[in-house]
């Protein structure tokens, strides 16, 4: 597996690299070299574990990215999504929206085990998740970006708070409101939606578009007929098909690229929330820009991921460094 680790770093110069200044509010706590002395092998341990998981199942890249988003958009990036339920504690991890991400949870647990062996009580679970999500994007052909580190883990998790995660059925206004409540903006909505260039969705998240859109008894008129037949085969109109899966990007679902935006322009976006980006002139303009220029997409996606990674973080003496990502110390 060693050559795979080196190859991951070897391909970086041929991709888009991005680095941003740490916001002044966090500059005394976060640093790109935060673990260089205390845990110098951290990058290698993250890369090795994500590579091993990716070569077994490429979908792990999308699940890591989604898990990172779910963690940050719900009360901030604090690894609260990683906490296991117990007899007297219920958190975000056991909710339906996160139960579909077992591959990602397993990767984070494996990385943490390696890190604790090499650098006990040093590296936070939230930093591990942030690094792993980036590595998944990179392995899928996406951009590399530098991540300032030094976040700390939270000690609480609220299952009711998962309503802060945008749902695939929601109108664009609702989704935008959820983003702006976290300090993100309309460009972030469009750029981060591009994460749907990889991964899959279960049929229940979009099946109403295929058979009975908004109670009409007809398919969604904004869904191009060219994809309707195949989607109906994958997701027949019966409850037993609700957990079947379809690629979010039918053109290149294993490659992180800008094909997702071309799907939206052709009205073949899978989720209602994705296709809704074409209903607003401002978001539609960004969709078209990203469709025609992948470098613009990569640049803005990275900028939005960096902004996301600062949402509600704990630093300094706040929070803790969990010894096991699944439990508070």
C-alpha cells in the first residue's frame, strides 16, 4: 500500500491547489502546521486509510464528504456526528440521514486508531474528518486544498438538530436559508452542491419526481424524459424499492468533475433540490459558469469547503481531544 500513499501526493502538482489565509478570529488557534511536531505522520495515516477504503469501495469518497458536511452544518464542525448512541444518550449518528454512511464512520474510526497509537490524545476527530473528506475528493479526481488544523471535539450531540441539514425535497429558499444561518451564502450553496458529482441517492429521496410529482399523478415536468425510463427501472413505484440507489451524477458518478452542472442545464439533475438551482437567475448563472469552466468550479468549491470547515468550531480550551471518536472522554 505504500506506493499508493506516495502516488496520492505525486498527482497533487497536476491538479488545482488552493490555500487561503486563516480568518483573524481563528489565527491564534489554527495553523497549517498545527500537528507537524506533535503528530508528523498524521497526513500519511489519513491518506493510507482513505486509499485502502477507496480501493475497496469508491463510494467511500462521497460518504466522507457528506459526513463532513453533515457534521459542520449541524451546530458546527465538532465531530458531534461521530458520537455513538448509548442507553442514556442519543445523538446525530443514529438518525436516518446519517445511518446511510457506515463506510465513512469506519474509515474515521480506523484513522483514529492509528493516530492514537502514534500520537495519543493529540489529534481531534474533527480534524481527522476534515482531512479525510479532502482526501476523498482528491482521490476522485478533484482539487487539493490546504487545511488549517487545531479544531477540537465537542462533547454533545442533538438528534433533533439534523433538521439543519438541507433535505432533497426542500425548495431553494429553504436550503439557502439554512446555509446563510451558518455564515455561508448563495455561491456556497451552488459550489457545495457540486459535491453531488460523486455518490448515490436512495430512491425515496427523488421517487416522487418519477411518478406523482406534487400529487399530479405525473412525473416532474422539469425532469427530462431521456432519463425517466431508466430511473423508473431503478426505482419502481413500490415501497420495497425505496432503498435502491441511483448515481447523483449519471455521467461520471465516480469522478469529481463539473459534469453535475451539465446535468442541471439539461434538466437531468436527480434531486429536486439540485434541479432547483436552475430556477433562480443567480444560481443558474453560477451553474452555467461551473459547467463551462471546471477550474472556476474547483476554485469556488474549495473556497466554500474552507468556509464550511470554520463553521462553529471549538478551539483553544473549548471542547476536548477525544481518545475514541465514538465517545466523549
